[in-house]
C-alpha cells in the first residue's frame, strides 16, 4: 500500500514537472517583459519625483523671498 502511494506521488510530481517545463519559455518571457516594464516605470517615477521636488524647492525659495521682501517694507 505504501509503495502504491509513493508511486502515485512520483507520477504526480513527474506530471507537475513536465507541466512546468512546458510552460518555462512563457514564464521566462513574462518575467523578462514584466521586469522591463517595471524598470521603465521606476525610471519615469524617479524622474517625475525629482521634477516635483525641484518645483517644490523653487516654490519654497520664491515664497520665502517674497515673504522676506514683505517683512522688510
């Protein structure tokens, strides 16, 4: 009985491995494309973040300068 259960397990494992092996090219392509899309999205987000930070710094400097001029009057 134990031998039959072990044999069934090995057959199931074999079927799963064949299924994974047959899907391997698709898995590799999906991982590569997903990684490329993620990298592009990261670069765009990083660029936009830097632009927002620079704009906020300029706005802060302009606001501070205007505030200083108003206080001097």
